[in-house]
C-alpha cells in the first residue's frame, strides 16, 4: 500500500481510534477496580445480603464464622488437638529424629515441623484416601479439600506475643502454619517496627463457605457468585495452611505487597510460605493476584517454588518428573538439604520407597499421588 494512502487511512481512522482507546481505558480501569477488590474466595460476607453489588467489596475481610469445635481442644495449649494419634509434641524442633518425631508412632500425614524417622523396613504404605491428605496438597477449583484428614488448628489469639492484629477473634489456622507465620511476621516487625499488620482470614470450614456461597446465589445468582466465591470445598482456606493479611481499610492499612511489604514476597519461602496467587499465573490458577494470601507448603518446597517462579499447580506437575531413584535436591536458604520425589498412587495401597533415607515426610498431592520430602 502506497505511503500516502496509508497516511490518509490513518487520518480517517483517527476519531475511531480515539474512541476505541477511550473504551479500552474504561475497561482497564474497571478491571483494576475489580481486581483490587476481589479475592480468591472472598468470604465477604457472613452477611451476604450485601454481596456482589459493590466494587468496594473487600476481599476476605468479613467474619469467618468458622466452626471452632474442631479447634477448641487445641487452644488451651494442649497439643493433642484432633489428630488421630501422636503424643502431640507440636514444637518446631526441627530435629527430625526420635521415634516417630512429633507424630507419635503413626504417620498420619499431619506435618508438625519435623520429618519422621524412616522405619526399619525402608518403606511406608499409603491408602487411596491419603492422596488427599498433607501439607503439599493442591486445592483449587479442580481438586477439592477432604475434611476428614487429621488437623491441628490453633486460635490466632492464643498467641499474645504475635506481631499482628487479628480482625476476628475466631480466626484460627493449622498449628505449624501459624508457628511459621508468627516467626515470619515477628522477623518483619524487627526490621519494620512501625509497620502495621493485621490478619483477616485463616482456616475456613466448608460449611461456612457453603452457607456464604448459597446466600450469595440466592441474592445475586450463580454467575455473579462465581466471580467472588470459590465453590464450597474448593477453597484453599479449608486447608488451614493459608493466611490472609488484611486487605481493606476498615481501621487498618491495606496489604498491597508493595513498599516495605515487598519483604514478604522476598522472604516468605524461608518460613515455608508461597505467594499463592500471582498476576502472571492467572491463566493457570484462575485466581486474580492476591498479594495478601500466603500458603504454607513446607520450607524446601516454598524455596523451590518461589525461586523458580512457579505456582503450586506447576510445582505439583513438575515434581512428577522426580522419583526415588531420581529425586529433586533442594538446599533452601533456611538450611538443610532435602530430596523431593513423587510416587504415583497405585490404588488402595501404595508402597512408598524410602530406602537410603533417615527421615521423611509424605504428603498427598490431592491429585494422583504422593510427594516425598526426605533427608539422608
Ligand atoms: Zn485468601
């Protein structure tokens, strides 16, 4: 096409181009507002009559209304909780030695901060249901959370020395997750003593999610609801391994992950946390960027995930390339050397080969097999 015609055509299209740009700008601003105010599964509301109306709706800021009955037993300081076995030394000793470590004599897949001693047989056997249990499970819109697994939840308010405020007195989370979260936030406050931190979400029951979801559907319809809620059973908050910093402005500073808060995305892996939902992984997670949502997966895994810019979905797939005979070796910033590998579930019972290792932890991946973390 001759240059002059090109120029003329450009001129003719100029008003149209301006109009298109204006429309795009409006769309972008709208998207920004929605992203800024949405959540992975905004609990928004216990009073869901107000849901789905406003772009001012803050994510994950409303009351949890969690069922505390399952966690009450652990709040007194007794570490027995509702785990199915174990003497209950849930301390974060990190020793990894001793008979059964913190699990007692049985491997119930509840991670309490120490690897377990490999039995003399050099293997353990896992059941089909245990694919859905453990610290490294993937929970998203494809893979739901099984509430039957052993848990040990602790009230956040049980820690008087915590470095953050809790938005709701009934907030609670997995004990190991909370211990690591407390360490992380305490270290942050040592560096930035004047920074304000508040937490607004931790463990959430499926029943709570279902009630909020159904209320929203009744008020606003399914389509609108799905923009704001994870389906009941499919929220990562069911695991107790996820904690949200406050995101709203109700008497507190928002958590944007910017400014001094960049420290968290740079250092969370040292405490076993990953920044679960990042903008560049939206195509995979289908969750908007959430700078406030941190998920505990264990230190070596978090180290590898954050340093290699993976989301949990990608990591779960990647680990399938590693086996007992060809493990992934991880040497995290926090210390130690770990071998990580995958064992596909073979159905009713799966034998996990641990030969050559002294200590291990076995988690299901919640998809089709097991992730082994082992040390020699
Ligand atoms: Zn969250």
